[in-house]
C-alpha cells in the first residue's frame, strides 16, 4: 500500500511542475480580484469580484462566502461577515489542463475607536510634575491609530503606532509624563482624542474622550498655631490655627486635635488664608498635644505644639480671731487643698512685705496684735511657674484690732492762744478702735468741739477732755488763753499821754533855765519848784510799763 501511494504523489508533483512552466509561457491567461485594496469593518460583509478568461472561477477562504452574481468572465462572492483580523481570500481559475491560476488579497479589517477614557487627573501642586494617561479600548488596526492629548486646546502629546504589526483589535494606553503644573492650569480641560485614518480606501474615524478638569493647588507655607500659653485645669482657652497663601482656598480642609480628640472648631476663609478657632480644656493636668492639620488636594501639612494644663486651686486664708483686743495673739493660716501641679510656692504677706513662704500645703503665721495692726490686710498667695510664666492665686483677709483711746499733742494740743473776736474752732480728737467719743468740759459745761465760734473772753480757761470707747479712756487738759484788744488801746492812749507830759515838762524846764540866767536873785525858790515836777514824770513811766 505505502509504496503505491508514494509513487502517485511523485507523479502528481511532476505534473504540477510541468503546468507551472506552461503557465509562464501563456501570459494571455489573466485572473484579477476587484477591489484590489479594500477596507472592511470587522463583522461587515465584503463583496469580491473574481474575473478571468479562464474557466471554473472560484474563491477559497475560511470565511463564509455566498455567490453574488456571475458572468461569462467573472464571478462575484459575498463574504457575508468578515470575522477574521487578517483574512486572505484567494481567487482561482482553471486555465485548461494546466495548473489553476490564483490571486490573493489582504483587506484591512478595522474596528472604530468607541471607548476612550482618561485616567483620573491628580490634584497637583503648582511646580510639580504629573502624568496624564488615556486608554483607547478595542481598536484595530492600531498602526493606523493616532492618539492626541489636549490641555485646554493646547496639544500636549501625540502618539502614533506605525510599527505596530498585529492586525488584531487591542487596547492602547498613552501616557504623557512629567507635565509641570502651572497655576493658570487650574480648571483647564484635558481631553484625549483618537483618530483611525483608513484613507484613501476607507474612512477617517475619530472620537474624543469625556474631558476632565485639571486641578492645581498652591500650598507654600506651614500652618501656625497660636495659644495664650498654659491653661488651667477645667477652664477653657481659645486657640487658633491659620495658614496663608492657599489656592484654591475653598478646597482647603483644616482640623484641630487636642489630647487626641478632634476639636469642634469654627473655620473661616479670608483671601488666601484659612483659619480655625476652638476652645481647649482638659480635666487632667499635664502636657497635652495640640495638632493642626491642613489638607489641600494631595498635600497635608501639620503643626503641633504642647499645651501645659496646670492645676492651682485658690488658697484659703483663715485668721483665728479676725477681730481682737490689742495685745492678744493671732494666727494667720493659709491652706491650699486639692491636687496641685508640682512646684507650687505659698506665701503669707501683707501689703508691705512677705511674712512667710514655703511649699505648703499650709503655712501659719503668728503675731501679737498691736494697734498698728488694725485694718492690716493679710494675703495668701500660691504661685506656680508654668512654661516660664508665673501663675498666681490669692486670697486676702483683714484684721481688726480694738484698743483704748489715745490723745497726742497733734490730735489734741494742750495750749491754745486765741484773740478775742476772732473765729476759732476747738479741735481735740483721739485715736482708738472703735472710734472714741471726745468730750471737753470747763466748769462742768461741755464745749462744742469742732464747731467754729467767735472768741470771747469767756472762752479762756482750762478744759478737761476725756476720750472714751469700750476699751478705755484717755484724758488731757487744754488751756485756752484769750488775748484782749481793749488792753492794747489803753496802752496806746497812755503812751501818747505820757509823751505829751514829757514834752511839756522839757519845755517848762528850758523856760526855767532861761529865767535863771536872767534873774539870779530868785535862784533858790525856783529850784524847789522844779523838784515837785519830778514825781509826775515817774508816774507816767510807771503807767507805760
Ligand atoms: C465583475 O467584473 C467584471 C469585469 O471587470 C465586470 O464586467 C462585472 O460587471 C463585475 N461584476 C460586479 C457584480 O461588479
Ligand atoms: C452580502 O451579504 C450581506 C449579508 O447577508 C447582505 O446584507 C448584503 O446585501 C450582500 N451584498 C451583496 C452585494 O449582495
Ligand atoms: C509619571 O510616570 C513616570 C513613568 O511611568 C513615573 O516614573 C512617575 O512616577 C509618574 N509620575 C507621577 C506623578 O505619577
Ligand atoms: C492605514 O490603512 C490604510 C488602508 O488600509 C493603508 O493604506 C495605510 O497604509 C495605513 N496607514 C498606516 C500609517 O499604516
Ligand atoms: C460644635 O459647635 C457648634 C456651634 O459652635 C454646635 O452647634 C455643635 O453642636 C458643636 N458640636 C459638637 C459635637 O460639639
Ligand atoms: C475638673 O473637672 C472634673 C470633672 O468635672 C472633676 O472631676 C475634677 O475634680 C475637676 N478638677 C479640678 C482641679 O477642679
Ligand atoms: C503670745 O505670743 C508670744 C510669743 O509670740 C508669747 O510670748 C506670749 O506668751 C503669747 N501670749 C499669749 C496670751 O498666748
Ligand atoms: C480689707 O481692707 C482693704 C483696705 O485696707 C479693703 O480694700 C478690703 O475690701 C478689705 N477686705 C475685706 C474682706 O473687708
Ligand atoms: C472719762 O470717762 C469715763 C467714761 O465715761 C469715766 O469712766 C472716767 O472716769 C472719765 N475720766 C475722767 C478723768 O473724768
């Protein structure tokens, strides 16, 4: 069996070689396919016309083909559905006894770009680079495809695939790398455009992706937190965080966290600045973190500070006998109860000086009350240094000391000289607590102390003053001397009178001497007369004294 089959095959091969040589000689025998170049959409039908002057025209293809007309020198075939990416239909004809002639064509099978999608665009910081990626799905032939990326009408990137050999439909990914974001890029549209150019035989098919908006951000500075410093336990303190230079500021998100918890802040936007205000408070003393987070697009920036929460309860100040008689002992006690931050210093002081200091929890200061201590204000201060600042709490209390009246030269002078007829006020007061009442009497009659009166001779004399309060009394005598004006007038009159008497006496003496010079004989009698005038002159001098 095998040798017989082999010999038949050899015979056939020899025949085929002979007819090929004959065909080369008979050039009038032609076979043609029309159209020579064709473009067909995948799945569509394609009609091929095989024409030849030979007989038995036929078509060889793996696709389904139906007759679509016939003529004496031609035969048309309908490839009803082209479902191969590289079909190679072959026309053949039998040119009389020799080998059959054949002709093959390769139509272009295409699939239009229908689905074009841009990858989501990142929000990008101005000055930074970003990529744009476009995906074209299920397109053929890829070597005829051109993908173009546009940014706001400006061509960003063009990509072609001339070297792509595979005729099958496939997905294409095009990426434009390292585009530097500019501030004016914000809001620009980015699109991807795919074109399948099958001209001249076929159509020019194009389609664009839905556009996407480019979002750029500017965030050059760090957030900044402001506080008032340390905060007392169980009290609240306002804090603020802000950052400037943001674009687009409306998209910025700001948050505050304190001691691990999100704060309920009120946020504001003004210009290119965003700020958040909140109150911080804590029921536990110690250091707590305050964190401010600002995010804008791809960027998140954080600021963090430590807030010191301190505990410093107000001290209590207790005077064991706040109202006491003089010379009794008093204890001033300062206490600070409850939990305190470490490092508290306590002090007892009055308004002039520090009396005692220590670390507590209580301090005690004792004194013997003197009258100077009446009204003395004692203070108890607790002080804490937090973050280099000093925090102080203080309580005060007053001491009342009761003491007996005391009068002094300044409050009640012991000698007063008044002039008759003048307006004068008799003042006599005394120190003492409670304030003493002062009474001054002369001859069992009380004088109106502190009231202005016209001085008469009767005001003169000794006054007995007695200052009294519940704790005792003090007495003092005040002498008032009243000078009279009438005494002086008399003196002046006597003086004038005396001067007149002296001058007349001198005049008389001179006359006598003159007369003696002239009449010497009556000498003795005249001298006797002059001696009698002498006692008169002495009386005058006495009156004047
Ligand atoms: C096929 O081709 C022949 C010769 O070119 C032509 O005469 C005939 O009309 C064509 N048939 C069709 C259906 O186009
Ligand atoms: C080829 O076949 C398709 C599908 O059956 C039909 O729609 C089309 O009209 C045919 N073309 C011709 C020229 O007969
Ligand atoms: C852009 O693409 C390049 C290359 O694939 C990559 O190295 C780079 O990280 C990408 N840039 C961004 C911002 O994704
Ligand atoms: C595109 O397709 C047409 C028709 O098949 C062909 O002539 C042309 O060479 C193709 N162009 C490219 C760039 O491959
Ligand atoms: C946050 O504060 C607002 C008013 O400032 C208030 O209405 C709201 O209830 C607060 N929310 C919380 C969770 O405290
Ligand atoms: C702070 O408040 C909490 C809860 O109200 C309370 O338990 C605590 O004693 C308070 N601390 C001080 C120091 O007042
Ligand atoms: C008052 O205190 C002083 C010392 O401070 C003491 O000598 C005196 O005895 C005390 N007087 C009374 C009444 O306790
Ligand atoms: C203590 O005295 C001062 C003046 O000395 C006064 O201002 C203060 O009100 C007094 N305090 C009390 C509790 O009376
Ligand atoms: C002063 O007054 C007090 C109280 O009225 C009295 O006890 C005292 O004797 C008086 N002193 C003199 C010296 O009159």
